[in-house]
């Protein structure tokens, strides 16, 4: 009598069966058009599919974390290399996914469980893991556990962007005493890094202007920003969202306004506060012939090597910390500066008593930020007195000395500019 034998089928892993079921279900609906779904059904499916896709991705990451044998079988360093090759996906993305998978399967298993259950979306999990991995090394396991649990709770109410901020401050929620000490150390380290990064570079452009680029520590940078913002604030935005100079009608960008404010700041530095160079107070000389100084035509040379127009030199002679060296026809020095060439602090204060703004009609730049202007140019022998003393912001002071513009002085103390035709 023959004996019949029966083989017991090898049980299939639940994940394999789930993948088979998903294949069948998805194949059955792949060609379905969702256009005619009811609006309520669309809303429901959008939410459910988002959660389901995150759950499926969570399961995939669990498989990745358990697949070192796959990498070993194919002589790959990491299973991410094999996945990237087989699926033709980006290798860097595959490595990032494996790193996340290992974190969710190992040290942050509660977050991993939240992903596979649908409680935590993958985008949330990424920022939570980042925050937890950035906890200081000296933080103990109990604080780490509390931090993980608290961020898991936050994930019920907040998206990735909010979780980034909450994650950065998680110690303040679970261990305030540790957070204070760590924040102090982080700030001290940041300040040290900022000090070492402080630098200023400049490049001379083909047109002779200087292009500056630099890094300042937070405090000094904030001070400069505040000063620039304050100096540029009087030029209010117009209805088009920009700035228009009231006298010339020229449109100005925000960068131009800030640049002019910075230029004003440099132009009004007190030479007495600039220290000494070679035992002498810091000074900049401009060399110019008598003819060019009086006519405003031609060029002049700064002692730093730059060439400027004679008209620019005439403007600087009004009040800048610049010493003109006037040459005759045989290059002999006719004048090296002049006593009382600049308006004194007392004269500026006296003018401030009656003048509150730039005296160009329509300009609202405060007088305290303006440059002093001689009605009769110093270059032509004009006197540094109260009657001929006017305040003009740097922008308009340039225009006053620009030969393309005609300046009109009015009895009420205002000035207007008109472009010559």
C-alpha cells in the first residue's frame, strides 16, 4: 500500500502578502479617472492617500534598515547603492533614505512607529530626527526620550516648518535647566565664529568705483543695519512700492537708497575720529589744478590713487575730510587747504536751529544727516559763513555740483534743481 505525502507550504511573510495585495488593488484602479468624484470624496481621498503613501514609505524604510544582507550579497557598501542601481533613482537620495531608515528603526523607534501607523508623515519625521540628532552629546537618555515623545506629540498639530522651530528649542520644553546652559554655550561659540569670520574686501571696478564685501559680527552688523535703515527711512515708498527723488523725479531702488545712506555715513565721518596714520591724523588729499578747480572741468587725483572729476572735487571741498592741493600751471602748490575751509560744528549747530531738513524743496532727509554746502563755491573764493551755508543731503549735494543741473536759490531758503536742456 502506497503512502501519500503532503508538503506544507512555506508561510509567506506578511509584508510580502501586503505587497502582493497592494499590487493587485493598485493594478485594478490604475486607469480610473478621478475627475467625476464628488468633492467630499476627493477631499477624503487626498487625505487618506497622503497617509497611506507615508505608511507605505515607512514600511519600505523598515525593510531598508533590515537589508544589510542584500548589500553583502551584491558587494555593495550600503543597500542604498543597490536600491539606486536597481531603481535608477538618485544615489544621494537613496543614501539619505537609508540614513533616515536606520534612525527610525534604531535610536528613534517611536518616531518610526508613528510613521508606519500613519500618525507621522515622512516630512515631519525628517525634521524631528534632525532635531533629535542635534541634541548635545552630554544630554542623558531620559531627556532624549522625553524630547522624542514631546516632538511626537507636536507632530499631531504642527507641520514640518513649525517642527523645525520646535525642534530647535525642544530642550527648553523638556529640560529648561539644560537648555539655558546649552544656549549660552551655543551663543558663545557663535560669537567666536563670528569674530573669526569678520572681514572686509574691496575691488576697484573699471569705472573707478570700489565694490565692498564684508562680514560683521552680529552686534556691529545690527548697529550698521540700524543706522542705514534710519538714514534711508525718510525716503518713503511711493504708491508703486519704490522710491522717487522729489526734486529730480528719478526712480530709486531699495539698494540704491541703502547705498546712498551708507555713502552719507562715510562722507560725514569726523576726520578727528579716524585715528592716525604715520603719526598724522588720517587725511585724504586731492590734487587739482587751479583752472580745473575754478571751472569744475577736468579731473583730479586722490592721494589713494583714484581719479575723480573736478566737479566732484569741488563738492567734496564744501565739507568732506579732504584736503585740496591746488597746483598752478608749473605744478607749483598754490594752496594746501585753507583755514576755516569747512563749516565749524558751531556753525552747523546754528544752522540746525532754523533748518530741520535738506533744503532742496521736497526732500525730507533730516538736516543732521546732510552735508554743508557753500552757496558761493569755496573753490571760487566763497566764504564759510552762516549766510551762505546750506544743508543738502549727499544725493542732492552731488546734483548741485553736477553741471547738468541748474540750482536756484529761493528767498525762503529752499533750493530747486532743474536739468539743463
